C-alpha cells in the first residue's frame, strides 16, 4: 500500500486490508452495493474478473477501490476521453492520486502524469485502448509495477454489441503484455453472446464472473401510444421542472424541430446528433454535464460516456431499435438511485419505419432475421397488459414476479375487454383488401372513409367498408398494434408496410380462440393528466421545508462547481445534498456520517456546506 494513500486518508495499514474501511473513509459510503464487495475481494486476490452490472449499480468502484488497497498503479482502459477525464476529476475530488494519458493531451500534463507513474504515487491511470496496446506502461511504472488492468465498457471488443470498436481488439494481447496482472472486465451488456466474446477475446477463460440483477428499481417505466406527442411530452417535462433529462428522437431533423418548439415553450433544451458541428456538439454535451435543469434532445449518438448521476428522466419520442437499446438508453436515468422516469411514445408508423430500416440496411439475411425478431419482442413489451419490468427482465433471462408497482401497467392497471369481434373485423379488412395495404388505408375502409384510394380500388363496395364505425381511427390503430404483438398479423416491409395475415389468424376467424385486448389509454387521458402532476419533492419524499433547504444547498454546490470548473455532482451528488437537507448536520463529525462524505471532501467543502445549512435554517 502506497505511503501516500495511508497518509492521506489517515488509515493505518491494517485498515487498508479491509475494503469496507476504505469505502467509508474515502467515498463516505456506508455499505457496498449489491455484489461490489465480492467483486472487490476477487480483484484484490488477483483473479481475472468479469463484472456484469446494469448501469448505475456502481461498476467503477469495483476497480477503483482495489486500486487503493493494492500495491502499484491500476491501469483503466476507457473508450472515451471525456469519460476518462470525468473519472479522474471525481477521484481527485476524493483525494486519490489519479491521471490520464491520451494522444491530444498537452505535453506538460502528460509529463506530470508520467512523473507520478514513475514515482509509484499514481494509484489509477486512465488510458485509451491504443495507448495500452502501444505497451511500455509496466516498465514506466514505479517499483511496485501494475496492480491491475481494468477494461471498462468491455463489450466494445465484441462484434455483437452495437458499440464494437476496432481498437478494443488490441486488448487481446494484454495477458501477454502484462503477465500476472489481473484483468477486470466490466460491462452493462449482459447477453450471453457478448459475454462469451469478452472472455474469449480478452483471453481470460478462468475469470470469476459476477452478474448482478439487471433490475433498476428506481426507474419507473411508462409506454404509451403516441396521440398528441407535443402535449404528451410537455405533460411529462412539467413533472421535471429544474431537473436534467434526455429526450431521444429517431432523426436529426426531429431533434432540431423538437428543440425549437421546446425553447418556444420556455423549456431550456439543447440538441445533439452525429452531424452537429463538433464544437457545438462538445459545448452542448458539456452544458449537460455542468448545468442543472437542462433537457438534452438527441439521437442515439448521445449517451455513451455520460455518467451524470442525476439524470432524472429519459423520454423516447420514437420507438427505440430494440429492448436492449431501450434498456441501455433509459438506464442513463437515475444512476444515483433516486427516483427517475422513463417515458416512451410509440405508434404503428414506428413499427413500419423500424422494419423498413432493417430491411433496407446492409446486414446479412441472418442478422436481419434477428433484428426483426428483436423488433417484435419490443412491440410485445409495448403492448403487454402485464408488468413492464417483468417482461423486460424476462427478455434478459431474469425472472421477476411482476407487479413491480413502478411501471404504468402496475400503477394504472390496464383495463382489458373481449376484442374477439373487433379482431375478426380487423383481420377481415386486411384479408378482403387483398393483404396489399398499410394500416392507414385498411382503417379508412373499416371506418367507411371516402377517399380517392378507397374509391379507386373499389373498396367502398366491400362488406367490411364502414363495418367498424363503432371505433375511431386511433382505437383501430391500437387494435392493429395489439394484433401485431399477438402475432396474428405482420407488416411486410418490402411492400411499403402492407399488413399480412399470419397462419394463426385462422383460429380467430373460426372463433376457436378469444382475443383479449387492452382498453386504449388515449380514451382516459384527461383523467391521467391530473394524476400525473406530482412534483419532484413528493416523489423523492421531501417535505416542502427540506426541499427549500435542498435548493439552497444546490446553489452553494453550483457556485463551488463554477469556481472549480468541475461538474456539480463531482462536488457532492444529489443524494448527499438531500441527506444534508433532511438530517441537517451542524458539526463536521455529524457530516462525516452522511453518505458521500469522505475525509477529503469533508476537509474541502464541509465548512462551506455547514455555513449554507445554517443560513438556510435561519
Ligand atoms: P456504473 O458504471 O455501473 O453505471 P457508477 O460506477 O458510475 O455506475 O456508479 C453509479 C453511482 O453510484 C455513482 O454516483 C457512484 O458514486 C454511486 N455508488 C457506487 N457505489 C456505491 C455505494 N456502495 N454506495 C453508494 N453509492 C454508490
Ligand atoms: Zn410493473
């Protein structure tokens, strides 16, 4: 154990062999979360270790804490410079000697980091994959050498995941280059295929594997048909005034339009997509990190490397690509463990569009088949009448008993009805029009709409024309989506989204099965709106007074963060400020007992926050 760490945290060498002591002294956290303790023991015992935790469970600690307990310098491979800098900043705030090396760094900064590496003072060194592949780090390190190599976002090594990075392949040589140094691979992508790839490509066949539950209990899920997207989004954002969040759109154009009208509505929003001018892109990403209460509207190009812990909401205005992407994107909310909300709007059009994107893509037929199956699985989750969390986790192979109490189908149970007659009409309309038309036209036929197309094709003479007037077009949309989820129909993407009957439709025609449908939510929207206006304070359980104090402390934090040029959450996360507001410590000792207050932060900021508290309590 390096002398410097011992001195810094006032820990005697006995205490250093106890990871829990280090957690409490340095991070100020009372306990390990989930499997962290076990992982850390495995790493300290110098075993290769694979860590599969969902976002927000605290993967970083799994290598940061062992780095402090072990001799030598830990090397952390990270795919993004922004991410590296963020983590180094946070570690420095905790009083840990950490640095990063990357190619565009200023020579003086690089020289300083190298100096600390040589002297052995550096406990954690963050590098890009190219840098570690270039070699030489072990010989540069001090006499204790390297303690461990951590590979963050390890799924980037696999072709399978959506984030394959060629430069990660070079990491296959780590075992050869640094023999005897334990490798810790970490990822939030759990599918078996990716997992196998990581073990094989990193050459760690005997690694200890830790898989934590993928359930993110603090995130509530709501998935609703898109009826009036502007109002639906505004209702949602009103519940999050003063908080930060992400709104995902499918296209660049929609990102830009959405930002424009949000700004017109007086909501502070900025945009982000792959084609944005690089300087603006960086500025907007930085603003999201540093500021509070900003809505970032983006394509999926945004997100990797964002480890802001207090993202309070994620909204999808369009159907995501798969359940995996949905879970990854919504997982960016609520890393701090406080309540966070995920909203998705979707419609039949999305399903058609996604299907077309798959078909027109240049993937092989086999991959396209997998992608189509993934799309169907996602539609199934959108249309389920059961607990969303149960079906999402089920998709990842994890059992959940359901009735989570924190998804829309649990909190506002879906009313169901016997939709057999409606299903027969809907299927008949598809059949009678020759299985050649998209959902819009088929609904025009059912509702008896006189259009150029219904006339031209002679559909006004069909028995099904106008046979479905008891429902409006939106209701029929919902019925068709559910028939799709029940796999009674499918969308033929090659033929401009024509609906086709599946073989199983015959059993419905013959009345051999009943079709249970859920009541369309759009019918009961105004009532819902009233229920949904709960504010942040009631959701996180803060009283009016505590909320005021919390706001005052946030201002103090903002001032400090501006002064130091670091993100507010680097000073203290929201969880700590909330604990200050509710427990109202009046001495440094009382403060030290609070989650997130380690020795170094107490020394740096303790008195500032004690003063702020005293002032707020007057
Ligand atoms: P991941 O990389 O798995 O998404 P992080 O390592 O970024 O998660 O951790 C998420 C948040 O949880 C961070 O703000 C971190 O400080 C906090 N955290 C990690 N471990 C603990 C713990 N044992 N107790 C309290 N908070 C923790
Ligand atoms: Zn539920």
